C-alpha cells in the first residue's frame, strides 16, 4: 500500500504536533541552562521557557522520570546443565540411502 503525499504530510503534521505538545507539557520541569558559549544568558527556572530550551533540557528531564523497562540482564556464558546431570543418548535410526529412481533415469532411445 502506497500512501499519497497528502496522507503522508498529514501523518507527519500529527507527529510534529504530538512532539510539540510533549515539549509544552514538560516546560514546567525544564530549566534553562545556558551552554558554555552562552555566557550572556542567566539560568532561568521560570514557567515561560521556550520549546527549544525544553528540548535542550530534554535528556535531564527524561533521566529524572526514569524508565519502565527492567534492568538489563548480564551477558556471558550460560550456566548450562547442572553438574552430574547426564543427557539420555540419542535414539539410533536406520540409515536411508537414496538411489536414482527408474523414472528419473535418462531414457535412451535406439
């Protein structure tokens, strides 16, 4: 299914609006911390921070909120079988040999 450009643009506008609403909702949590090269700006924690300043502080906001995901599992070798545990031997099966069937053999006409 191929979307037309109009539908694609409408979906993109909805996505951008949702991102902007998220920035607007987080503006009370954001703090305007100027970058090292912005020495003329003072740190401001007022409620009227622009969405671009909220976006600059987004990582700190997300870090404070935390994540619903569980902690990652350790990597490495698995524990394997318990010591002393033996696996039953595999069942022995008869060997099947395939040979050419008479139907697939080339026919020689005289």
